[in-house]
C-alpha cells in the first residue's frame, strides 16, 4: 500500500501483522516512527502518539532476512523519497 503514511509490519511464528496510521508524512517535517512489539500487542507510534495498535500474539521473530527501512525489495515496491536521519533498534 502506498498511502504515504507510517507502516509497521511484523512476521512472527504465530501471526503476521501490519499496521498503518497517522497523517501523510510527505509534509517536509521530520518525524519519529516507532514500531513496538510486546508479547501480547503491537503498536505504531508517530511523533510520540499512538496511531495504531492491535492486541495480538505474533510469537517469536527469528529469521535471516534483512531489516528494511523506508522501502521494500519487491519490484514496484514503495516509492520512498526522503531522508533518514537516525535509526535505533532496541530489544527487550
């Protein structure tokens, strides 16, 4: 989906979940996007505000796939045109 909104996707051992939310991001401003997973839910935050969440147990995430930020590797994938200033991954 090419909506211009923030998107988070998780592929776990029990479920696959995708969340999209917030306003269109191509407004020339910097934004902070956070994709969060707990044992019982997933959450998408945009600029500190929850924009989408779902109660779901997706299980463990374990694979050898690359982490993708800003675009997908499929042909005709996302049309990300912008700057990425900083990326942080936190495991808890």
